[in-house]
């Protein structure tokens, strides 16, 4: 079996991967990393959750010049959610690479703040398409030294209408650059873009079969179009999903289904492109935090979601292409769990199931209620009360195993202890804050001793957690820990996005410390 060391990575990156708990490379990593290290352009076709960020990120970091302050690498992403995810991953990979700065730039944050960070130094810029053009036009982002350009989730850029802008950015980049393009699907416009702007690229495909393994049980429901809603409700009540994503083909269809299901008493929310960024953020955070059980979404809107505890994916509208089917159902069956994928078809669409079975090389049987299914093939059902403990165990297993930092954290006071010392003995509260609460205090287990000041904390909140600067209350940095005040909604967002990340090279723990 191939190891990361076999792929030709440096010892600094191997050390980081060991600390992050990475064991064996995924298929896309095993095939793409050597090609990128050899200087080739690469087209990588693989779905979310297959390790694409490490596949392009590790080779990119390998050849950066830490002595140069110029922007040497540009990673383009379609959404700010993905922009943040990629930035955090690249910063983690660069832990043992001295003076390498990875900067995120995206819409929704003050341009002046991003301009200031770009002036300081930014060897790697991870950016959304629109903000990239904005900063280039303002003279704040210089791409003349960008030797590496990555297009991440290129098909989503196409769906969102960004391809013309992507081409404009590629024309601004050096002709001798190394270009890599990663995408779940490769439709004709993406092929044309690759032909025009990439030099003799190596194409790597992680086939759908690798993602439709035994962990995902697949079924279809044949139903007349006028009866789809009633049958969907019947399926949801029979399956009792812990969490489910219902995929619709259009924004209008998603909004209509959301309205219909809520009118019928189901707790569901929609996620589609006609919603504001703030609305989408709120829905995604609710779903990630397990406060929302059923999500109705379009394919594009759900791209930023990488959720481990989705038990069911329901194709309310049958996908047009098999690659979309694979990408959708890959949202379930994560981390060793058994997931369920159920596809609705009208009688006229029934041949579509045969097509998907043939092209994906899988088997899709007719849906049966769970009690009937158990009679034929018994399987244990997971109890809902077991979920939080299992999630906490997996979350801790994903954190870097760093003994030195672990010892340092043992010396730090717990949030309730620290709040007592600072606030005159106020009792800490680590439970979830009620939606109506305001002026919530967060505890951060790092302070002056870790080289952190209030500007560092503010930077983590605005960039890492995407919190508006005017929403941040008083920040107090003490010797070994810090406090910051936010309203309840933004405190929830900060906890979700900062917990387990790093600040000034130190992993931070963020918890409620409300007295």
C-alpha cells in the first residue's frame, strides 16, 4: 500500500500529516500528488470527501519560496464556505513550513481588511472569484508571480455563472504557471476551459464505483407526480432519519417543497441560490449543529456541506446524469456508517433507474418500509441518544495528536474556572446558549503566553469565523487565556468555525464561559 512518504513529499509535510492523523493517501491523493510534484497540469475528477484539498494543497506548499512575499499560489473557490474550509486546511498543512502565509479573501468582509492583509504578505491566496477580480482591479492583488493556480469545484463555478470571470483571471496569471482543476463532474464547458488554459494536463478520475460502496443502501420509489409529496412524507415518517438532505433540481422546486412540507408539519428548511448569504449561513450552521433534521436543497447550494451524520439522502427529483447521483448520495454513509439513498421517479422516469444502475455499476431496489426490510435483512438501528457521545468521540479523534500542546492545555483553567477568577466567581455555563441570549462570553484557551493579543483574536473571529467586525464586543487577553463577548448567534458561529483550529501556530479550544 502506498504511503504519503512514497509520494515524494518533504519531511516537514510528512511530520504535519502524522500529527494530523493522516494515515494512507486517498485515491485522488495517491494519483495527483506525484503528477503535481513533477510539474504537470492536472485535471482531478472526484467527489466531495475524497481528499481533494490535500491532493492539490500539499504539492502547492512544497515548492513555495518562503523568502518571497509575493503571491505565488492562487486557489479559486466558488463559495466563501469552501474558501474558509480550504484556507484552514492549507494553514494546518503548512504548520512546519516557516513564514508561509495563507490568506482567505471573499465577499461579505470589508475590502480594506483584506487589502491590509495582502500588503503584509500572502504567498497563498484562497479566494472567491468575484473578490479576486475586485482586488486585482483595485491593484491590491498582484497575480504576476502566481506560479500555481487551482480551480476547486470548477463545475460549481460553472453552475453559478462564474466561468467567464475564471477565464479572465487565468488570462491575468503567468503563462508558465502550473494549473490544476478539481471538479466532481467535467461537463463540456469545463472541458473547453481546460483545453484553452491548461498545458497537456494529466486527467485523474476517481470513479463513481469507489463512492457507491456497501455503506450506502440504495432504493427507488415509483410514484405519479401528483402523489410525490404524500409519498415523500410517508417515506420520511417510516425511515425516521436522524438527518436527511432532500435534493431538488431547481430553486423554485426547492422553495415550493420547503413550504409544502412545513405546512404539513415537518421541521424542514430550504437551501438554494435565491437566498441571501446570511440566510444560507444560518441554515447550514443549524444543519451542521444537528438543530435541523431535514434539509431541502439544490445541488449547487449544498456543495459547501460536508456533514458526517447525514443518515439519508433523498432524490426528490431524479438526477439528469449519473455523476450527479453519485455526488448526491455520497453525502451519506460517512465515517463507517450505513447510509440510505432513496430516489423518487415517475412511471415515465422508471428507465432512469436502469440507466443509473448500469452506468454507476450499482444495484437500486424498490423501496420497502423499514419493518418489511428488517424481515429480509435485519440490521441494527442506531438510537438517537447515542449520537452526541459518538460525535464527540469522532471530533476528538480528528484533532491533531500533539503531546506538548496537550500538556499545556492541561495546565489551562477550564472556562468555568477562568470565568470565576476574572468575573468574581461567576459560575461557568458550557451548555448551548438560548437563542434570545445576548452578550455571550466565549473562553479561548490561549493568551499572551502563546504570543496572542487582542488583534489576533479579532482576526480569528473576522476571517476564520466570518463574523462582522461591528458584531465583536470587548476582547480581553490575559496571560494564559482570553475572553470575547458576542451576541448568541455570532457566538454559535464562532464556536462552530474556530473550535480545534490554530491561532499563531497553537491549537485553540473555544467554549462558552457565561456567568
